């Protein structure tokens, strides 16, 4: 684990040879749910020496249907994310969608996440870079790993060296995604931490029902392959009741399944490093 990552996780006890985890609900639904998930994941990660970043979207700007839930209000949701970080001594992250949101969200979180559909938006990347925060750019479903060099370059040329990249699959037809694990190796050649999004990569987008589908039964497969191919971190959205989650329930991991999955992945990581 490089020096920048060690500094980010300085409040946590962890195995420096382990992968790190970004995990939480897709979106802030209410305060009880947010703290419940964060506390349980933090406890699991502490026992397994896994560095942990709490993730939740404060608002969902990209939904299939206009009738879908988009949030409880920006300020309220951002304050809840910040409260989780302060109470549990965790770094936090959320996604932003416009250049104007970068400076606002940066007041509340440690890492700004750039959604995959927006990975080429220069003004958004530059605004995120200007905050001085870590910028985690999700690779677009239409982009190759080598092509993510240009997103990294934009952020670094703006004076910010704190860049992460996240693999989340590529479009496969109109309503599915496929993961090309060569992208993990290729993106590591950009000399930045590389993360595997184990849940969004299993989405089945653009369903005619207006609700995105998914294959959560394959989360373990995606995660194991990512660890085996050298991913530095894993991104896993989790919820105690995915069937009733207000966003992305079809591809989230049930919270009770997270601990046994991470136990397997820690053993795999130790075997392959």
C-alpha cells in the first residue's frame, strides 16, 4: 500500500498488504440505515484488518426512470455522510455530477467519485482536482483501461496527484455489462490505485421496466477475480434488505453476506501477493 493510502487510513488498524474496501449503501435513505450499515461494515473490516472507506451517494442524478428515488435532500444527506465519518473515524466518499458540486461535496467527504458516464467530462475532472481531494474516476462503460490515461492526466495536470481509477465493466449489447480483467492491469500502468466495482459491474441497465436489473449472485466471482488480477481495492454496495433498497437493489450485496465474502478474499489476497 502506497504512502498516500497509508495516510488516508491512518486512523485504522490494518494489514498494509491487504486490499482496501469502499462499501456502503447506494444512496442515503435515512440516518438509521446509514449508521447501521457503516457500523457493521467497519466492525467487520476491523476484525479482518481491511482499510475501509464508507460510501453513499447523497443524490442519484442518473436513474433510468424519472419516477425513481433520487435522495432525501443534498445538505441533509451530505451531513449524514460527514457524521458517519466523524463518529466512526472513517474516510468517506460520494459521487458528484457537475463541476459546481465538487467544491460543495468536498466540504463533507474525503474522496470525490466521478461516475462512469462522466469520466471524460473535463470541467468536472478539473473542478474535482481543484478541491485537493482524492478523485476516484470510474472507468466508463465505453472506455478501455489504457484510455483512462487521459482522465488521470487531466487531474494531475491540474495539480492534484491523488487519483484512483475504478473498473466497472463495459457495455455488452444494450442491457448487460462484461468485465475485461485486462483493464485492471492496464490501469495499474497509470501508477494509481485501481479498484474493482464488484456490484455495478453486474448491473443489467436499460431494462424496459425502467428499473436496472443485476446478477448479485456473481459478486463473489467478480471480487475473487479482481483480487487475483491485482486490484488494490474493492467497491461493494451493500444493504440489509436489497429487495427494498431505494436504488440499485438488484445488484447490491446483502449485508449479512459481506463478512464471509471478505474472509475468503483476505485468504485469497494472502495467497497471491
